[in-house]
């Protein structure tokens, strides 16, 4: 795996230099840049494909939790702050870790190793998720393992996804984007049919007026995905047998 590309954002120069030094001496991290404010970092985060940001919370203009909501989905955040009262908010924006100042190198390395494990798993999911039989998602304060075969469909709701299950008739909610969730699914089994919906095609039992029907739930097939969906259906539909 390539090195994890990192930026550091903190309006305190001493804290900024400390975390920058930690990044530079960690073998699997690559230091890219440091910034005194979140607003000054946005362009670099987006354009230079940054993987990980070590981010202060209390800053002028744009605070850390606000910034964490606008970074690209592939970019992850480790908060570095002097205050413990933001821990719940950090969880809500799906931060990988939450470090309290002053940060020792041992504490930093624990967070860095956690980030490394996350990126390794993500890379494995992207390269070899066709053979997986389950996925692990964070839901509230728990990690939930969901069998792939139990998923009917997934609905995207801004910062969340709802994973609807066949076995229970209910759903599991997780804080992530639909795009991120889609990247971890076997593409041979799941299809995006709408900007807000992904379905497991083997679970589709009824299609009615350009809608997929799961019980009382009607999932629209949008124009953007209709051609691909119709190609799949046409390949699997049985033609009537002609009698001699």
C-alpha cells in the first residue's frame, strides 16, 4: 500500500509544528502541507488527493467539525483538540480518532495505526470485494456485521445510509455517503438505480412502471440509470418459447 497522504490544520503554531513532526517521522505517512486555518486548506484537500487530515476543532472562520462535513468522502479526519466536549460531534462526522492536547507520539501513533487499518481495509474492499460475504458498518456506537445476502437495498440520506435487510424487514443506519458504501459492495450483485438507491438485483421480485417494488416500498429507476438497468433485465428475462 502507498503512503497515506496527510495535512495538518491548526491555528496554534506550536501544536501545528508538533503534529507535523509526528507525521514526518511516521514511516507510512506522507506529509503534504500544514495550514493555520481550515479555509486555507480546502483547495489542497480537494485538488491534491489528501487521504488524512489532523484537524483542530476550535478555529476562527470555519471550525473543525464544520470543515469535516465538506471534505471529500475518501478523506478521513483525526481531531486534535484541547477540549473533550466535542467528542460526540466528532463521532457524528465519522472521525477516525479524537486526540486531546498535549498529544504524545505514542497517542499519535495509536491514531495513525487506526487510520492505517482503515485505509488497508478500504483498499482491500475496492480491489477484492467481489468475494466478500459480509460487511462491517458503524451504527450509532456499535459495529454491525451484515451478511451481503441479507441486503435488499440501500438508501442514501445526505450524510447517512439506511441498509434494508431481508431477514428482519428493518434497516441499519450508518454515517457515511452512499458513494462510499457503494465502493465496498460487490458490483456484480448491486446496481445503482437512482442517486439515492442501490439494490441487490438478485432480490428484485417485482418491477412495475419503472419502479422496483420491495413490499410497500417503491424505488424509482431514474433516467440516468435506466439504460444499464434495462440491459440487465433484458439479459435475464425469459423469452416465450415458440411452438412448431
